[in-house]
C-alpha cells in the first residue's frame, strides 16, 4: 500500500531549474513592457539596457507584451526567444507579431536583466532596430521615421492626409481611413524592414505590407518608403505613390488569393492617378512605346510580371497595363461597377474562376471579350 502511494508521487516533482529561469525572465519582460507603456524610464532601466526605451518613447503604443518561447542558458547568462505583440494606438485593430531574440545577463543574487534585443534569425527588423523613432501625426496618418527630421516627415503626413480622403471617395469608407507610413533612412533600411534583399526594391518608391517584418497574420498595414527612390519623384509623383499605397491599405480586407495583381495594382494606380490630369500616354509611357512599335500586349499581365526583380521596362508595362484595364472598366461601365468588380473577385476565395465569374456577374462579359475590348482600348488610348 505504501509503495503504491509513493510511485505516483515520484513523477510529481516541482518545477525544474530551467522552468524557474524561464518564468523569472518572463517576469522581467513583463515589467519591462509595463514600464514602456507607463513611460517610466527608471522602471524600464531597472530591467536592463535603456536603448529600447530611448528609441521607442515617441511611438504611441496601445499595447506591448512579450511571450518567452524558449530560453537558452549561456556561460554569462541566457538568450531568450520571444514573441513580441504590440499595437500602435489609434491605428492597429489587432496586434503586430514580431519574433525577437533577447540577450540576458544575471547579476549577483540571481536577478536577470536585458542586455540587448534584436530580431530573431530570418525575421525582419522593426523600425526602432534602426535607430530612434521620430513620430509625426497627421489628420489621417502617422508617419514614423529614423534618421530624418520631423519637418521632413511632415511632408509624408501631408501627402498621406490627402491620400486618405481621395481613396475613400473612390473606394468607400468601409476601412480604417488611417494609414501608418514608415520612413527608414535608406533603401537598405527599407529592405531590412521587409526582410528581403535591397536589390529587389531598388527603384521602388514604396510598398505596402500587411506587417513589416512580422508574421503576416494580422491586418496591421504599413506603407514602407524607399527614401532614395521617393526623393527622385516630383511632387505629383510623390502624391500618386502615397495614394496608390493607401489604396492597398483600404482594399486589404477585400484583396484575397483570388485577386490577380493586374487588378490590385491597376486599381491602386487608377485611384492614384484620379484628378492628376495625366493623359494615358503620360501615365503609361512604356506601354505607349510598345504600342507605337506594334507590340500591343495580347493578354493581361500575369502575377509574375509584377515581381520587383523583373526587368524594369517589363515591370512598368505590367503596371500600366493593369491601370488601363481598370481605367477602361471605369470609363465604360462606371466607377461604381469597377469597385463592385474588385470586391466580387476577392470574394470568390480562390483564383480559379474568380475573374471569369466576376466578369459575367458584374460586367456582363467573358474573359475573351474583355481581353479583346482591353486591347482595343490600349491601342485607342496610346496609339
């Protein structure tokens, strides 16, 4: 009887030293997060290095938390794998997820403290990894930058504030009607935020990502600027780019795996060029050149034609072709029908049959008829 009671108890020991250490580190990170949200630099410093506080203090945060997923002991302390979740106040409806690695030391008496924090292996950077964040608020926008003066960032805020109502006027108001713009100091900084090689974004003025450097699971859109390419644009071009990217933010919930890039990029360009007064030949110079040379495209561009690593002329033609397809729909069926077509394609869920079904139900045509009509439109507008 006594042996029968002792055997089960032998497997019910208390927490291991590793479990205790992980719990202690989690408590340090909880205190660190609370201090950041409370703007308590002293309390933050009590948990370790203050570099993060200095870099983050301008970022308006609604939430900030860490969850330790693994702890690795070292001779001098430990490294912790953690999931960071945060929300920018007034902009993020759901938390952004970012995988992080923290280096920890251990003081006499066993107290853990943070000595450094960085992106996890193969994870993109967050903006504050590149330096102290400066924040500029607009009426409809929040611009976050590193390495630039607030006055420089204010330009982006003004452009974004014009973009938001322009997009709402065309698309509708069923979106947040707010945009967050990230302005790193260089092309290399942009690429690091996106977790991709810089060569892929050379010449690209801005991109929109569901989550810069994150897991891609949450609807926290960011417009990420390439300051080097953006600086080379004239004022009208800068506005077109930010309106284009803001359109992606607005349409994100209705853009699915069923949506071809000619439609999502073409629609963003269509809104971007509204009211600019630019003629088709001015807005689509590469495609116009092809038409004059007798090289009118036979089909709408495929998704692969929009790859940033594509040959620049071919990439430009793909964007211009998508824009003219959307412009044609607006011209011949009406702007409201264009928006309905976009929504219908995305609602299909899968790529197969999505465009075909939307063409039939919304526009009353077929892919063959639509393509022929589009080719005639391209020739008429650009020849």
